[in-house]
């Protein structure tokens, strides 16, 4: 039985072509690709790549300036934050939420719109594995090329489960029996009719939007189309902690708002969603409310 795509690059001694993440004494990261005969240079000296080739992961190397660096393979969250960008990346905290709450499973058939720089595509491909299917749609050819390079660099080559199409999702979508749809775009409501025809009953739609106005229109549009259970919107934030002896406190900086997530389950054809028991606040749908798709 062959190993899953990219697995061989995640274990064993360092090899030529592996990506290495160095951590200096101040916790700063430096990422490079191992090549025979090359040297890694910093303002604190240099060392030859050959010193790491064949060494176990977790080794420590010293530069000519006698500064110690810890050498590890970058984790996927590290990789996506340092990879070349065309568009903004989906941050690891949001990618993790998408994998969990969109219930991405091995072998899943997933459609993604808005590839950006390939961050979320990499997370999705690793979750669905070689037996799954990820069909990604990206309007901009330049973004698609950057994403393709980033994904293939991480997995060590083309991923057998990935198909990348340049063009609008609603104009090009032909996939059927799709388990999950992930929309990372400015106007996900424009694609609801198309993706709803592709999603299987019980399938999950997940939208990633940046602003409250986008959030409101997305949620109301999902309700209006009438073939989904009640959508669930939320956001997440991460705050690290400083722990040094008796000095235990939250860090001064945190990863705050990056975007909103909305998930909704596809209903069976011909089924109307149950009435919501919780009524909206008085005035929520007042005279000045035009609806999600008007104005």
C-alpha cells in the first residue's frame, strides 16, 4: 500500500528538497529548501545545508557565529503563513474551524470557490486524502498559478485529488453529488443556486466572509433560498499566553478578527425548513429592510 501524497515528506531524516524551518534563540522563524552544496546565511553567520541533510528532525545547528538554530519541518500552519501570496490567505485558525465544522472527512467530494493563494486548498486536500475530490474554482488566473505552485510545493508535486478551474463557479460548475461546498469570496450569495443543485441532501455549505454586511446578506440569502436548515454564523479569535515562572498572563497581541464563517445543512429536495422558534428582535425586519437580494 502506497503512502498518501506528501506523507513521505513529513517524516524521517532531512532529505534534499525538504523544507526546513529554523528557529533562532528569539523564536524567529526562517524557512528554506535543502540543496546539496548550498549554504544558509544569516546576519549571525552561516552553515552548510549538507550539515542537515541526513540529520534527524529536531536537530540543532550552529552558524559560524556560534548561534544555535533548531531545525524542524514547517507545519502546515507555518507553511501557509510564509508561502508566496497573490490574495490574502485563510488563516490556520479559520482553516481549522472549516475542517471541523464543515466536517471534512477522508474521501469527501468538496467544491471550493475562491482559491486565493492555496492555503485552504492545502488544508482541504490533506483532510480528504488521495481518495477524495477537491474541485477548486478561481476567477483570476494569476491567483490560480500562485495557488498551484504553493500546493504542489507543499505536497511535493501535483495532488491526485485536486482539480483547479479558472473561471466563475456559477458559470463552470458541473460537479454533482458534492458532499461539501466552501465559498471564500466577496459575494457567496451569487453562487447559492448553483451549488445547491450540486450538494447532496445533508451536505454542508460553508461560507467565509470578511464584513458584517457580507455576513448579513449571506445568512439572509441562505434562508431565502429555502433548501437549507437554519444557518449558523460565528467568528473565532486566538489569544496566546506568556508563561515564565510566576509571570503568567495573556500576550499583548492576539489573532483577532479575520473573517466570519457560516455553515448550513442541505435539506432533501422538496422539503421546507422548519419554522424558527426564536423570533427576531422587534424591528429587525422593519419598513427599511429590503431583503438580502434587493437594493
